[in-house]
C-alpha cells in the first residue's frame, strides 16, 4: 500500500495560507490519499513515460489485477506500434516523440 500527498482541490483554501507552507502534519488543507495497486501502476506509467529509463512492464503488470493486465499490455504494444516507445527487454522506453506527448500517452492507461 502506498500513499500520495495532494493539496486541497479548493483554490481558495490553498491560497488562504499566506506563505503556502504547511502548518503541522501534512499541511493545512492537504490530503493523504491511499493508493491501490492499479493507482500505483498508473503512476509508474505516468512517470516512466517521462524518463529515459522508461516503464518496468513486469512491475506494472504485477500491480494490476489479472483482468486489467491485457489492457495495459495492449497499451504498451500500441505505444511501440505508433513509434512513441521501444521495447527494451522488460521495459517500455519512450522515444523523443513519446516524451513530448508523455502526459497525453499516460492518459491512455487511466
């Protein structure tokens, strides 16, 4: 189980802190989100498509339920077929074009 910190979705609450610094704990108005396996897998895809090291396919697939694994694998194959990534052993590595479109490409896995 992993956790992620997030600022409050309310702009008004966020701006109410005069210096934007946390007061205690995780910060005024901040939230602590508990992430399940699929959430962590999607985060790994999103971050991996922005890095030269790429995405560790085996790790991602180990985090999602068996029913979602074919969709993730098909998504990786599509990235390769479209020229946005290459497959290097067990990694999907973004090409230059893939890095430029990393945010858009990551949305395919959400």
